[in-house]
């Protein structure tokens, strides 16, 4: 750190004592101001403001409970999102997902459901499912969009899979999924 230490000419010290004292106080005050200014400048240059720092991206949720579902002859390993927070995060920030994996969103009661793809990197297909496991409709969803994709009628479940999975397996509206979450009559 640079410290400013002026040398006063000898004739300044020989003036009236009160003038010399005032001048010495002014010089000391000036030195303190310069030191403070240097300290502040150094602190500002060595730190970044919080608004310029990019926080790390949130981690995908991968530790949720799992359930095995059956779609015809195909098995699905589905994570279960059953709380508000788990449903809100869903498959956000997930960079990849195996073809036989998905996420089953479980709602407390049957109601109309709409999904979007904010912060979701993977292209997905969402099957809107009744309480008994019957698929009501399937919607393909583009990554990183806030477009709404809604059930055609009230549902109890939504199953998200990699985009095109239902079509490749020949599953359409009216197909029935089996597994422990679905009511059987």
C-alpha cells in the first residue's frame, strides 16, 4: 500500500504556532483520506459484486423413491415425485435419462394438471394418467420452454419419459399402465 508522507518546508514550521498546527492537522487529515481511498479502491478491485457472480446450477433430483410400472410388455423404472417441492423441480437440470426411466408425478387428488419445461434440458413426453392407470392424453414437450401442456380432463398422475418413448412403444390415450400407485377395480 502506498503511504503519502509529505515533507514540510522548514519555513512552514517557523510560522505562527497555530498556523503550523492547523497545517499539520490538515496534512494528517489528507493522509488519512488518501489511505482510506486507497483501501476502498483496493477492496473494490479485489472483489466482484454479488450480482456479477453466477451461482452454480441447481443439482437434479436423483434420490427420489422409485417404483416399477408396467406398460404392456415394457417395464418403467420411475422416480416418484409426491411432494409439492419434488413435483416443482421434477426433471429440471437433468442432463440425461435412461430410455426405461421416467418420473411419476403423484397428486393427492384428481384434478386438471398442466406442465411446462422451464429449466428442463431433456425433451420429454408427458402422459396424463387417471387414478386407475389409464392414459388420458400424451403431450410432447420442448426443452427450456414455458409453454403449458395440460391434461384433457382431471388426472391423478403424470408420467414423464424421454420424448417419443410412448409413441415408439405404441402407447396412446386409452392404454393402461400397471403398478402399485394405480387403483385396480
